[in-house]
C-alpha cells in the first residue's frame, strides 16, 4: 500500500521539475524580477516593524495594567 503511494509522489515531483516557469523567465529577462523582490521585501519589513510596534505597545499596556 505504501509503495504505490510513494511511487505516485515521486513521479509527480519529476513531472513538476520538468516544467519551466515562463513568467519568471520573462520577468528575469526584463529585469522586473528585482522589482518584485523589492516589493516583497518591503512588505515583509513593514509587517516585521508593525509586529515589533504592537509588541512594545502590549508590553506597555501590561505594565500599566499591573499597577492599577
């Protein structure tokens, strides 16, 4: 039972590796892939800074709540 299922997964992996991603190749050749990477990094950095800001606010509220 396990062997046929494993065979299905390995064949699916082989088929997935044969395909070329045309959109990525096109964006790479036009130099637009760097814009996509820059936008993704900007979003991730923004989210990271937002989480840090929320953490600081929550810590401050916990300290103020403990005093009352």
